[in-house]
């Protein structure tokens, strides 16, 4: 379970600098209690705005006292100091599009605030899934063991968006360290196709979506015929039936872990596009509970935080020659 733990704002209004309303954090108890009831381990990926407010930081510190919780790091460039006049554009909402010095300053200010608040984050997810050479060098130098920014088989039309359209969901070592230090792993979110081989079905989807075949709406036809569909373990956008199907079939599909995701601002009524009404929020929580109940009843699964997944991979994968950041 991973939660992008952040301020709330109207996503349709762009990227307002200094938009630091964090009332949603005080309402996370419902979600935390549900995870605790089913013994789920949770990684809260927390950004600067949340830790910069005493009341919301107190909530995160309370969560961190549980053995079921990991506190990781998350960066929204537009709400993270130091600020530049161009921090609120679509392109600069992706950290990797900033100058190296400016990006590192924002990474460091978030990291130092984590340390000041008593946290030592080891897992990271970029705001808007942004990651790259600058981020990975910073994570490697500061003892992180996970970058969970990759959303497989995905890209966005926004200016400067990362392109993961050909990235499969397999974890991989980003930076290899010696035996005395943890490797830095890419632990992608779980977004898959319902049939293997994933790469083949991804090519077929690309062919349909990017040619005149798109007019035939063949992707929708394939889904209706239960031939193949894309599934993202995202409580905001995915149907619960598809997530339960993935839980039951993950081993057959060769998935080494399942990584679920949700934004903190979607777990209570507010400006999030997925949580404008009580009914929308209840729908998300119904999905969360059905998924947790299914996982808890299946002995093939063990709860884990992001860092624990990386530790398990380090323990089971042979060390190879040093990997370098390209």
C-alpha cells in the first residue's frame, strides 16, 4: 500500500505555488485504521507541504510509530522551496525538467525537512511520477533503496511528462552498491496487461492507439471480449473487480509483488477529482477494504513496505557488477 501524502488542491487549476492546504492529512485515520485492521503495511510518501505544517506533521509522526508503517519521500516541485518564478508551469511540475541545481535544491530541502522531523526516508516517489538521472543520483548519495516513480506502460500528453510507455513492471537495480550498502531499486507501480507476454500486448495496444485503427475502438472491444485489458492497482481509477482479479492471478502472471496506490487527498471529501462527494470517497474505501480482505485471506501474500520489498530483492538476487546511472 503506497499513499502519495500531499496537500490538496483543485487539479484542474494548474500547479499553484505555495498551495499548502493539508486538511486531508488530519482525516487519514479512517484509512490507517482499515490498513491496521487487516495487518497491511503502508508506505506514506510524504512531501514538503505536509511536513511544513505542525498539525499534519504530527499525524505522520503518529503513524510512524507503528511497525506497519514506513515514511518515504515525495516531491511536488511547485510547493517545495527554493521557489523560482517558473515553478508553476506544466513542464516544471516534473522535477527532472528543472535545472540540475534547482532540482537538487528541492530534493535536498524536502530530505532535510524529513530529517528535521525525525524521519530517515529510504523510499521515494516523484511528484507526477517524475524521475531521472538527477533524482537517482541524489537518492543513491543519501541512502535510499527504492525509487517507486515508474508507472509501467504509461505516458501523458503534458509538456515534459515522463515516458514509461515501454517500461514493464519488473523491478530492477538502478544503482549497485557493495555488500555493506543496500542497492537502489526501481520498484514500479503495478500497471499490467491481463495476459502475458506484457511487452507483446503493449505493442499491440500502441499499434491500435497510434494509428487509424484507433477509430475502430479495438481496445474497448478486446476488453469487452475479455481478451486483454490494462489494469492499474490505483484505488481512484480502477474497478475493484479488476484489482481482485489481479490478486488472484498475480502469480500466474509472474508478478513478484503488488503495489497499490492512492493520493491522500482522495481519501476524504475535497477538491481531488476523485473525492468531490461522500459517495466517491466511500467507493474508494469500499475498494480498499475488498482488496485488503482478499489479500489477508490469501496465504501467498505477505504485507511489506517499499523498503522491505527492496530488502527482500537484495537478499534473493545475486549481486552483479556495478550499475551506473545513465
